[in-house]
């Protein structure tokens, strides 16, 4: 089940994807990067900036409302062009108002002056830092500073770590791989029917094999994971998939129907066992953590999609059976992949949202993952506590592996 097919080229430091030209998702012409949440050309970027906030009745399609938008036809139907902008992921809230632009210019000027001031005082600071500190000064240090939250002192950095076209292509590839996971898992065969309602607690546990197998189909398409040896893949899957699975649930939430399903053929999770098994407080804490990840998904799905890859390459993230986790055969390959995707996630957030917001989003993501890990340890203990030997025999092999049941 863990053997992977369709080998693809590795993307380690020696074989990073080469810069390739980007294509505008609106009209198909050459693009240079992200604009308002999608890869677009300068023309469509300017078009969206001018018209995104206009009333829906501002434009009218003379056809059937499905005009084909290309470089040649994009000027013919503004209604369909604007609709395609929104359908492709462009967002109004990325547009800056006049006041926001003025504030941004003011902040940049403040940062520039601070940088100049800092450079002028560098020699003086170096002299102070190398001067010996008297032991008599230590008791006079204000200990309240240890309790100070310094996040308010962070300011946007004037120099951003921008994504190159290869980075953009890789981010889009990750999103594409994630979308294809359901189709690929169905083609390979699922151990559980996702359209069948779970009536017992064992059914609920076994039904989780569906999103697990879909996630494995996702990771099989990631070059760095595909090139790992089989033992290292099994280790990462066994100990990291519980965390990945929990984070992934936020991507499965349908805000229109308020259902937690990945495909239209899936049935809703039976959650009536959760408060009974884990208790009301733990159930409410789990709900709170889920809503925290859901907030990030509503902000930007790509953040969570990239975070899933980072988590899969994070050795030692398991809090349930860390003492049993095997040492990897190729630690450096996993380490390089982890660093690459962590850096890619950071560069994406900084490029799209700016330094200050990237710090906030990254900190929020880490805090949610830590909260999730604390909960997972208690949840797994509760599950193992109620499982009898007969119940264990009814579990699917992949679920036994996830629960670390031999």
C-alpha cells in the first residue's frame, strides 16, 4: 500500500525547478506573478483593480454569460472577464483603499528612516555590545521586560524575500496535486466506502481510512516524498499522518452546506461518539482548534496545502508514541525537503501578504499545531482505552498503523 509509482524528478537543492514562464489564468498571456490572489498578466491585474469593487450590474454580457476569455477576446466582454477573475481566485479584499495606500507609503518611509538611523549608530552599538558588563548591574535589570510581548514592535521589512517563477510553479503544482488526490485514490481503490454512513464507533474509525488514503495519494505526487526509500515513507506516514489528517479537515469543510466532506459522494462524519468518548471539554477544545485552522483556510487555502507538506516532512512531530519512532535511513533528504517547503511557505506568505502579516500568519499556524498536538495525545489515549481486542481485530490495517496498534 505504501509503494509509490510514477517516479518524478527530485526537487532537492541540486534539482530545483528551473524558472519557467508563467501564464495568466484569466486570458492566457504571459504573467509575472501573483496579483490579488491569482497568477495574472499586467492587463488583467489592472482590469481587476479598476472594476472589482463595481456593482454586479455594472457590466452586461451580450451572450450567454460564458464568453471565452483570451488575449484576443478579453476586451470584448468585461462581464465574463470580471467573472473569470473572481472564479480564478482573485479577491477584492486584496485591493488597497486610498487610505491604506497612504498608510503603506508612510510606513515604508518610517522604515527607511529607521534603517538610516540604525546604520549611523552601528559603530556606537558595536562598542557598547563589546564592553564588559559589570556583575553589579544584573540585579537592577527590570524583570518585567521578560513578560513583554514584543510582537507589537515588529514592523514590515523594507526588503522582501520574493518568490521566483520556479517557486510559483511549485506552489501551483502542490495545489494541483492536492486537487487530484481524490481521483487518484479512487482509481487505486479505497478500503472503505465513503458513501456509507458510519453507525458504530469502529465504523467511524475505519471511515477515516478514506481521507488518509487520499492524503497518501497527494503525497505520492510530491517529488521529494516519492524519492524517499520505503522504510522512511512508512515511518513518516505512521507518525505524522494523524497531525496531517487533523489539519486537513479544515480544507474539507464546505461553508455553503456546513458539512465536513471531501467529495460530493461522501457522507457527513458521524460525530455523536466524540463528546461521549472524549468528554465535553475535550470535544469543545477540538472544535476550537478546528475553527482556528478553518480561519486560515478562509484566509488562504494555499497556506494549509503547503503546511500539510511541511508537516509530513517534520520528523518527531508525533506526541503519541515518540519513543517508538524509528530513526530515518536518509535523514538529510527529509531535512532538506522540510526546509525547502518551510521556506517556500514563508516566501509565499511574505510575497503575498507582506512581512508583518506573514509573521502573524506563521505564528498563528504554529500555535494551532501545538494546540492540536496536545489534544491528539489525549484523544488517542481515549480511543485506545475503549478498544477491546475484539474491536481491534475489526480495524482496517491503515487505521491500526495510524493508531500505532501492532
